[in-house]
């Protein structure tokens, strides 16, 4: 099973949408709350090439991007192979 990491904010609707997709795929993930621990936002920016918006999602250490990115990847059929790796 793939290692999924998500930098998120508990009140972000895009984060909730990304969570719903991962839940529907039967996936578990590690979530980093950038609101509760502001230092995590700097870590997220460093890992995500300067991106500051949430969510920022990584699969096996590779940046997938945000909510729109993971949904677009799924629509192209590219998400399931990453999750199965």
C-alpha cells in the first residue's frame, strides 16, 4: 500500500473533498494539520516547491498537488496505479 501524506487544515473544504476521495478509495493517510502546528506550513512549502495552499498531497514522497490535482489524476486513471504500488 502506498504511503500517503496530506498537509491540511481542518476547516478547508478542498481538504475535505480530498479526504472523501481517499476514503472512497479505501486509503489511509497521515495528515499534518498546518493550522494546529504552523511550523508544518513551512515544511509543506519546502516539500511542495513553494506552494502555500492546502491540501498538499504526497504519495510515496512524490508531490501530487492539491485537491484539483488529485481529482484530475484520478479522472485520467493515474491515481489507482499509484495507490496500488
